[in-house]
């Protein structure tokens, strides 16, 4: 299974982006998919996860602002980023723990 993340970019504070993660296989069989991020000079941190049946969890710092979703027919997992803050600037990665498979990352920069 290979994952490819895209959809990052430069956005002003308060703006929105929707990175996506496309799986080479059928994501329904992949199981839980997570999003992580790594800011410059910091360790990679978990951001959100979604199970096969759509249950979601988020790190406290993004609750109410980020939404993870999946489209099994399109083999894609999305991360809707709203009300972005400069501290959300990071490379965002998707991860399938069942296969220990990481996407290559997509850069999100929040700056005025």
C-alpha cells in the first residue's frame, strides 16, 4: 500500500485548506488512517485519525477546527483545515498503521 498526500499550500491566518491522501490500494481494507504533522524544528505529532467505520479522534489543539473524513470509493482520506493559525504551519503526513505506510507529506504554511 502506498499513500500520497497533496493539497497543502500557503494560506493566511483564519483561512482553510483541504489536504488529501490517496491510497494505491482500496482504503476500506487499509483500516484506520491517521494524519500527522511536523513543524520546523519539532517532532512529528499525531493530529487526527479515522477508522473504517468513520469514527474520528483529534488532538486537542485542532478540535473544532479540523475535520478528517474518508471516501472509500475514491480511496481517499481528507483533512479539512479551518480557522488556520500560524502554529499549524507544518508538513502534514498521512499514515496507515496496518501497513506502516507513510505518505510523502504536503506543506501547509499559515502566514500573512
